[in-house]
C-alpha cells in the first residue's frame, strides 16, 4: 500500500511536518525489519555482560611462523 507524494507535499507549507509523520509511521516496520536482519543476542543468560561469545584466537602467530 502506498501513494506517490507531489513536490508541493514535500517542499510546500507543512512539508517537513508531513515527512516527519511519514517517517514516524514507518518506525515500527523498520524496527521489525531490523529485528529480522540483525537480531539482538539473548543476554539474559550471560553473566559477564560484555556481549562477546567468540573464543580468543590463541594461534594468531602460527601463520607467521610457517612463512619464515
């Protein structure tokens, strides 16, 4: 569902307010799309609070040693 806006609706009197209302109406939809594309991690189980679940890279120098 949608409709095209005329130039006067955007740059005319009240255009900024109209654009603000349109953007405000899209916020729930954009929030929904963001939750699907980039879901938040469930941190309720985490006790450390840093948000990092990745293991440290302990062999970072191994590739350099092989080249020498």
